[in-house]
């Protein structure tokens, strides 16, 4: 959503990197460009004025004028001020001292409250809680049924005593849900309330009545990040009519400018607590202002990437695979498929790569990535026999034709996969060999290190010069059977008996006659 803003700010900072010192004119030009970038991103004017004034004041201070790299210092200032606008630090849910904790969702119709209720319930369930959804939106057609479907997908209970579609008392449903949660030992209650297409007194009164009936621990205002400046107007109206403790942004994966979402926190004084970034129930997480600021400035979001990997990858399985690689054992197509499926669980590849620093400059290439390519690769591997996955070298022409027909791809696609796999396998073996001397790694300080240590000792040389000369003259002459052997000098040494099994030198080939660089 913030791609346009990110591109503009990145271009602004790139023009500063060539300057050793920043004059007042440079600072004015930079802040002017930042102001234009924020206004084009639909950030509210009062927020832009406050942001630019703070950046300009700090940029003219000692922290920039005395910095070794002024451009980097300006980027740091902008990053700090973005974090401040977005809330400063991550705001956690307040849990009630005596369960259940009551969370009430409020917002306009179409903001995605019902779907978000399921996402929040699923997220809380993964945190070890036992949430219950409450269907208190009895006006919108099929709202109750939608919440029941979402709850089933999220694996959480749904309290829906009324059919909805204009039938039932939402205040009574919300009030009775607390007793039901206590009876069934649910520690969190999430109440989905009704919305309207616009602000009206009836909706505000109903939301206020539900709030007064259940006394929620948290009232979350759900706002569509794509509605532009109306997000600020709606937030102000809800703040005055109902009041709320935190903001939840939905549809952050959209292509709208989205700057108004950055303004909500500054205008209302309430923090952004959660963000929804897709249609799936797992596309939801706590909102981290520092990480969002890093994404906007194209500095990546490594912490979120690590957290997603920790959620997806099984630690025991990952340790086993790491041990297999570093010990130099063969990496098979089965291992490759297993790793690819685990990466695919983390989400779209484009999103994962987008969390890496500097990837904003490769946005066109990222947009060209198609996750269906992974599905095709998986289909090719699954069309192979266990023996072919274990040893792809046996895959000949007829086998490739069979695999291609079974996976619905061309023979060249199968050939390309096998070729790329062999290249990856070689690379991993080289990496494994390089790790052999690293302390703490599997195979570290092992045979290679011992052999190296043994070779360092070498042959003991006598302290008597006559004996030393005699040993040197006889070191390459004897074979143990009393017959002299030709000396194989140079880097090749004596190759006989040292080649891999099945490989022999051509007849008449004498390595001693080769002239290597540096030899006379």
C-alpha cells in the first residue's frame, strides 16, 4: 500500500548521499520533497505540517551538522519521526484481571469487521487463549451466518442465539454472551457489532448501548485503509460518539495510497494495534510502528521475517536438515520439496522477499514472481518415483517424458529442474566442506582438521646435516620392494592410487612431464 510513498522517499534520500555537508538550502529542498511525498500519499495536512516541522528542526541541529554521514542521519531522523507518527511502540492488548476479557469491534459497514473478528480470534487462539465470537450484528443480511463460517474456519466458538437479518436485540446478545463465556470457560470474548454505510445516530446509539452493557476492556475501531481522508473523519466521529482504545487497519494489501491510515493515530491519539494484510485468516498480526517505518523507507522488516519463519519451521526438522547439509550428506529432491513446502507456508514469495532491505528498487522483478511456479516444481517432484528423487542421475529421456506427462509440464521443464538441482547440490556440498573447519558446526574440527594437523607435523628431520641430506635423497627413491620409482614432482604429486574409484589415467600418461606454472 505504501509503495508510492516509499519510492518517493527513497529517491529523495538518494540525492543526499553525494553531499558531504548539508546546507540550509539542501534541508529545505529535502523537507519540501518529503512534504510533497506525504501529501501525494494522502496523509492528512495537519500531520504533514507537524512531521515536516519536526524533521526540519532536527535536521538543522547538531546531530546532522556534526555527523560523518549527514544523509544517513537525515534518514534516521525521518525514520524516528515516522515511528512517532505511527504510535512510537507496539501497543499490546489489555487483559482483564478476572476473565473473560471483552473486546468490542466498531466501525463502518464494509470495513471488514466480521472477517477481522475471525482473524483476531485465530491469532489469540495461537497465543494460547480460548476466545469466543459473539454475533451482535443483527442488521446486515447474513452477518450471523458469515461470522459462524469465519469462526469455524478459525477453529473458535461462536455465540449466535439470534438469527439476525433484522431480528433480535444486539444489546441483549452482547450482555448474555459474558455469562455464556464464563460458563464455557472462554477467557476472551470478541463482539462483532453492526456498521452502516455512513455515520448515523442509530448506529452510534446501538454501539454505545453495547459498550455500556458489557463494559469492554478494549474497544477497537476497525478502519479500511483504502478509504482515503474519510478514515480520519470517521475515526473522529467514532471517538466522539462511542470512544475507542485502539485502531485496527484492514486491507493494507490494497493498492490505494493509504496515507490517511497513518493520520488516524495522530488525529485521534489512539494507537494502531493490529493490521490485516490479506484475505486469509492468517494474514493478520500486531502492528509494529518501527517495522512499518522501516518498510516505508525500504529498510526491510527482518524481525517479522524471522518471526514468520519461527512459526512455520519445525525446530527439530530444521536442525536435522542443517546437520544433514553441514555434514556433507546428499541433499535429495525429497529434502528440497520439504523445504519448499515450508517456505510456501510462510506466505507469498513476493511478500517474503519484500521484507528484505533494498528490495523496493527491484519492485518490478518482485511483481513478476509467480507463486504457481512453486506448485509446478512440486508437481514435477511428486511425479517422480522414490528412487528418482533419491538419485536424479538415473532420470533419462524416457523417465523425463513420463514425469512431464504426470505433472502436466514440458520435458524441458523437467530437465531444467534436474539441472538446477544438481547445481544447487554442488553448491551445498561446497558450503558443507567450508563449514568443516568452523567450531560448533556439525563436522567442525573433524577429519579435515585432523588431517591438516597431521600433515603440518610432516616428516621428522634429523639434526645431523649428513643424516638429513641422506634422508632427503632417499625420500622419493624407494617403494618398499627395493626398486626405484620415477619422482612425480610438482603440484600433482603421485596420482596413482589416489584417483576416485572407476577413474583411471589414459595409457602412457605421465604427470611428471607436465609443465605447471612456476616450474622451470
